[in-house]
C-alpha cells in the first residue's frame, strides 16, 4: 500500500538517502528541510504537518556539532532545542494524526565504559557529553509520548555529502582529502564503535517502519566494531591510496566533549546490516563514479 511519507531534514546526509529509498519504492514522499520548515517553530511545524497529514514522519533533523555545544552556551541552547525538545513535539503531532514516527539517536548516549560485548538496545544510557545528554532526553521525550514510535540509534554516519547549505563531508572523505594533499594522516585508535553507511540505514529504516515492528529502541549500524584507525586503514586499502596512517590516542586531540571509549552498538532486534567493509566498498565505488543514489 502506498504511504504518504514526510522526511524532515531531507537535505542532510541521511535524509537525502531516506528520500531516495522511500521514493524508489513508490511511496509518496515529501522532503522538508530549511527553506520549507524550521522545526524549532513548534506551532508552524504542527500546522504544516497536520495539513500534509502523512502516514509516516521520519525525523532526520539534529544538531550534531558535538564539541561546539560542549563549550558554547548559545550553541548548547540550539542543541537542546533541536535534540531534546523538538523530537517530543514531533512525536506528539504524529500521535495526534495517527502517523508512525521514526527518530534517530546516537551511540553517544552511552558512556563507553563497558568491558566488552557492546550495548544492546535495552542497555542503560549514561551520556558523558552535553550533546549525548541532549540526544538522550530527546529519546526519552519521544518514548514518553508513545504512539507508533521508533528510536533508531546509529553511530559514525558516512555517505555522500548532504546537499544542505552547511553540509559536512564524512570522516573518510575528509581523511582522503588530507592524505592526497599531505601523504599522511593520523587517526584515533583507542576509541571503538560501529560505522553506519547512510544508504544502508535508510533501507533498514524503510523495512523497520513498514514491517509493523514493535515500537521502541533499535540499533541499526553496519556490522563490525573498529577504531577510527582500523576503519581508515580499510578504506585506504579499498581506494588503493598509499598514504601513511599514524595511530594516535583520542587524548592527543583537543576536543572539548568527552567521547565514549567503546560505544559498540549491538543490533539484537533486526536483520543485521552488512559488514562495514562491504559498505565502505560501495561508498568508494559511488564516490569514484560520482553517481547519485545507489543502494547496493
Ligand atoms: N552524523 C553522524 O555521525 C551521526 C552519528 C550518530 C547519530 N546521528 C544522527 O543521525 C541523524 C541524521 O544525521 P545527519 O548527519 O544526516 O544530519 P545532517 O546531515 O546534519 O542533516 C540534518 C538536516 O536537517 C537540517 N536542519 C537543521 N536544523 C533544522 C531546522 N531547525 N529545521 C529544518 N531543518 C533543519 C540541516 O540543515 P543544515 O545542514 O543547513 O543545518 C540538514 O539538512 C541525526 O538524528 C543525528 O543526530 C548522526
């Protein structure tokens, strides 16, 4: 059955892939980003959503400047509004119109101090940064509203750069640029976690929301728990770039926000996403061909 799907943050790294996946499957997709809507304006947002009356609302809007909001009060206010308050407001409109609501969160809700084995969906969050705290409160407010909601945690998103005004390149694309320019890069090797390829997450989100899965928290990340250093080594091997990668400790960078040491997310509820190395191959091919959306 064709669904009316609203994607908020449709020009972001993940949002743009969600638009492709749902449109390619034949659903009626509306993508809103800055210019169409400012989700900080709660009453305007509610009015617009009610007018559209979607069956599914997917919120890919977030404040992601982890370090900036740790040390700057104005930035923290922005992070709090978008990450902690807006998700509950959106969940509430979804409940009002009977829409499914999907929202994204992060491995940074965990402190990363666990010994081994990773965090399953029911592990107790304990954020160690203000960004992590804002995302955790957002999760709690969505769950408190209830309705047909999905909170999807991911970590270390990579993919094609977003088309929004302030779009960032992913870690791999940035490191590739530096390596081509300088011949050497350094990468943190004492922080471990999972990577998430945006098209894979968009496809996994698609199945989750249209599968009548139980409401609640999900971990949707590519398989494989690695450090930034290990993942970068793999990427450079795939793209055959002969640059030196120096393993360094996270402590050697000045970063205002604390990072979890091991924030591996375990997906115990849904079909596993492919191994991150396969996803990296797809990303490299797509980047090389300069092509648009490919889910492979
Ligand atoms: N990136 C990661 O490594 C990572 C890791 C863990 C979890 N996540 C989560 O994954 C989700 C998707 O992240 P992403 O990296 O795809 O985000 P993104 O690229 O920053 O995309 C967010 C989009 O929302 C837009 N936006 C921001 N504020 C808005 C507002 N007030 N009203 C309307 N649109 C607004 C942004 O526009 P501008 O760009 O112009 O601001 C951007 O187009 C988020 O929930 C994020 O917290 C991401």
